[in-house]
C-alpha cells in the first residue's frame, strides 16, 4: 500500500502570499495524484487531478506539479477563502489513499 | 447538477448496526463507481469502500472488512453502506462520493455533505 506524506502539517501565511504544499509518496505513483480542499464544516472538493489538471471551476491560482514520488500544490496569492485543509490522494490499486493533510491558516 | 444526500447516521452502541444511504441525482447513477469515505472528528480523510456501477466489484479498507457491506440500487439511484459490529473507532462523518469519470483512475469529483455515525455506550 502506498503511503502519502504531506508537509508541512500547518502553513501560516497572510492573504496575498503564495503557498507551497508538498505530498510525497512511498513509491512512484506516476502522475495519478489529486488534491482536495476542505473548508470547516464542508465536504472536500476536488481541486487538481492527474497531478496538474484543474477540476471544473477551480481558479488558475491553484496549480499542481510533480511526478513519481514528489508532488506540489501551489496556491498563488492566497485569498481569504483559500484558508483550509488540503489533502492529496492517490489511487491505482485498492485501497485508495489520502495524505494526512496540510492546514493553511491565516498568519 | 450532481447531488448526493447521505442519511441514516446516528448514535449506536458498540456492537450495533446501522445502514447508511446516499441518494444520488443529476447524473447517470448506474454508470459510475461510488465510494464511501469517512472522517473521524478532527482527523483526516479515510477511504472506506467502493462499488462498481453495476454492483461489482466491491472493495473495502482492511479495518471494515467482514463488518461493512456496500451495495446499490440503481433503480432507486441509491448507494448503501451496511455497518455491523460497530466499534468506537468507526465514529466518523461518512461521505458518499462519486468517481469523477466513468473510466480510469478514481478521483472523487462529487461529495455529499456527510452523515454522522457515533458509536458509544
């Protein structure tokens, strides 16, 4: 089973700053990696799939990159609504796995 | 518009049972694999189970194998999760989630708002 490790656990930033979130896989996942955003009291929302493709309606300030075992979600110029928890996710064989999450909080 | 509405959660004693339901609309339900994902209070996301569009195959996370059963009724556009022998560690918000695409890698493109299961005496 592939394990996804996200870092940092918490990221404290101000609106307007850029956020860089990391997801590292215990073995290669090719480009089959997704990112989700979860705001308090809400269900998760798919942001990015296949490493770098934005889901429908996701603003261009969200971008994904990486390959193999190391992946990055970048949020350029944080807006107030971007402060949330972000999870990466991989699936090839079952079980589907999520990373532990990165909380992006207001500094 | 895709809508997923979970129900059936509640307070149950250890060893008890619950059946969760997820009513789906806005898409061709029988064409898509459907998943259950849970989130314990203050914790991260944990995938629980998946069922294929036609009812097979089904897969489970190890901690629920033999206790939980996923099923669906495509005539009613409804997904189910039968949970037996419940334990305190099953306490969580349970989401149903639709696969983004009919084929290919499983990304969860649509989620319900969840139903809370609390296992406590």
